[in-house]
C-alpha cells in the first residue's frame, strides 16, 4: 500500500521520471498483499485479476481468484466450444454465401421520388 501512496504523490508532483520509476517499482513486486518478492526475473500474470505474482502466489486459488477459476472451468464444462470439421465449415460457408446472394437479389432498388 505504501508504494501506491508514493505513486499518487509522484503523480501529483508531475515529475514524469519519478512516476515511471514508481510504476516500474510497483510492477516488479508481487501483487499479493504483504509479499515483497521481486518479479522482474520471473512473474506469473493472472488472467482473472490481471495481477503479477511471484512463483509462491502464482496460482489463482492462492492469491484470491479461486471463485473466478471455478466459474471459468464450470463455463467450459457446461458450454464446450464446438469446432466444425473443415468439410462442415465449407458447407456452412457455401450455404451462407447462397443465402446472401438470394437476399441481395430480393432487394428492390428505390423508385423515383414522387413530389
């Protein structure tokens, strides 16, 4: 929390070098509360909370994203992505193109305006 307070002071001072230094310092630390490990050599980015964590806190269940992981896995299980084979994909593409041509032919050009 101290780093964020220092960052807000740096932003209000309008010194761009100081702001960049504080942002880099915050980015190179683990996002887990009370963890001071450096992450500039190796970090794990969480796809749920977008935080950067050290290897000790890299698992989403450890740093507090357990519910988001559960929700995501449940969604994948209940609604799996269906991938079409190349043959079925080409059939669907042909059908779509035929329908678009048919709809294009059904459109009527606007007639002359009556006054």
